[in-house]
C-alpha cells in the first residue's frame, strides 16, 4: 500500500532517504494491521513518528533556512500541525484509546500524498538551484 515512487522524490538524496523511512514506517503499520497486529505495534510506531518528525523537520527546515527559502514560515507551520497531530495520537494512545490504528494509517497516507508529494515538491527546485544535493 505504501510504496515509494519517483513522484515523491524531491531529488535531494538526504531528504528522499528520510522520506523513504516514513514510507517504511507506514508500510510496517499497514502490514501489522493486515495481520491483525496493528494495536501491538502502534505504540512503537508512534514513538518512531515522534522521533522522525523531530529529526526530519529540523533537518528540512535547516536546509531551507540556509538557502533563504522564502516560504519557510508557511512550511514550518505545516510541520507544526503534523507534529501536533502525531503528539495527539500518542496522547490518545497513552490514555487508553488503542482502537485508533486506522486513524494513524489514514493520517500517514494523507501526509505522504499531500505533504511529501505536494508541499515538499514546492521547495525542491529552490533548494536544488542552491546546489543542495
């Protein structure tokens, strides 16, 4: 269900590698759900998502800042929204709402389709023109 294709590539190897990690994480959750183990792996997936958002967003925004990307503030707000959603999922899980695996999966699907294949594509030409590889 979650397969990396060229449409997601921003042609910046370091960022593509990080995005591919998110695809693997989403596929791991999907596979676990398909085998009836979604609830079992959800806590681990949420922990890894929290770590991913911290590391990846800092890295991506750092490159944008270094290059003077003009839409950094708007992109940062989108990142903040994604972080809040992931933290909300983790809080819900810790509060005992374990029947939320489908919600997390839908969130990941939307993130991949709209943020990586949409919003992230907007900064790629700018960063590449600044020789970010």
